[in-house]
C-alpha cells in the first residue's frame, strides 16, 4: 500500500502533508498529557516487529500477495497516539533507508497507514475499552483491523485522483472497484493476524501493573524478528493489491517510485 512519488500530484502532496502534520501534532499533544511512561521500549520493539513483518509477503489470491500493515496492532497495544507516531517512524525509515514509498508520498502513506488506523482504534476503544473477560473487545479489534484495509484503499483512490485533469481519470472507476474488492480480502488477513498477535501478547501483561511485563514481551518480539529474518528470503514475489489494481486498470503511472 506504499504510494510512490508518481502516484500523487504536487497539490495532493501539500494537502496530505497538512493532514499528516495535524494528525501527528495532535498525537504528540496527547502524549504530553498522558506521558509515554514505560511504553517507550515496547514502542521500539513493536515498531521493529512491524517493520520486519511488512517485508514478508504471503500469497492471498492467485497472482497477488499481502503483508501485515500493523497500524491497528500498534494503536491497540500502545494507544492511538503512540501507535500513530510509531507507525510514522516506521514509514519514515522505510522511505529514507529502503526507498519503500516515495518521499513526496510519505504524508499520504502516514495518513493511510498511521492516522487512519489510530482513529479506528480510538473509535473501537469507545465501545470496548478492555480486553478482559469479554469477547466483544476482540471483535472490535478484528473489525477495526479488517476495516483499515478497504478504508485505506478508498483513501488511496481519492489521493491518486485528486487534482488530476479529467482526461487522466478514465481508468479510475475500474481502479476503485478493484482496489476495494482486493482490499476487502486483504482486510480479512489483516484482521485475523492482528487479533492473533494481540491474543499472543496479552498473557504477557503484568497483573499488578496491568501493563506489559517487558522482558518476556521483548523476548517474544525478538523471536518474532528472528523468524521474520528467516522468512524474508521466501517471501512471495507476487504484487500487492495496489499494484494489481493499477496494472489491471492501465494506470501503471501510479507505480512510479
């Protein structure tokens, strides 16, 4: 879902840069009120895990693959504000160090993969504030993670179309339909994997502090990173849903790095 520089117009860059800056500023202001406390180490560990997980593509349909995005995972375990900032840091490192996503497109990528999931987690928390003694919070988590994919896909359709002349928009209806269809399926993958990871990490919570027991959590996360390193060489080479939709719609220009 990482957009390249060729996917958006300069006007869209400016618009999404303002939205990303406002969202990250609001997240920072929220953390100033609540404090990071003992979550900083977990944020670094979870950010590293998401960074590694995004490098592992698994086939989800013939000729198409997907990877964990992790925005809802970070928002659920760290809180929406710190989760959004952690994902923004992951995206920045990917862009600068790996060229995964264009630098001009960093802002819309932050909106789609950091701020949108944070808002969904915040909405889910209003109805299901705790993971204990109920299946309802897990259903809210699964729904938030699952919806984050098709909603981000719709944002991408809008962002790539903004400020383009009408002559360039002939393939966008087909592009939108394929993006939504493929990312509904990707949402099932994201929802199931996110919920599974949260369930796996929840037993590490300390009953006394109701927070995470840091040493066991970090051991598990370190094991996850080692496993990711072993799986990267066999990661699927099939394109993701965004690339599939762009090529099927004759919009290869959206794939320019």
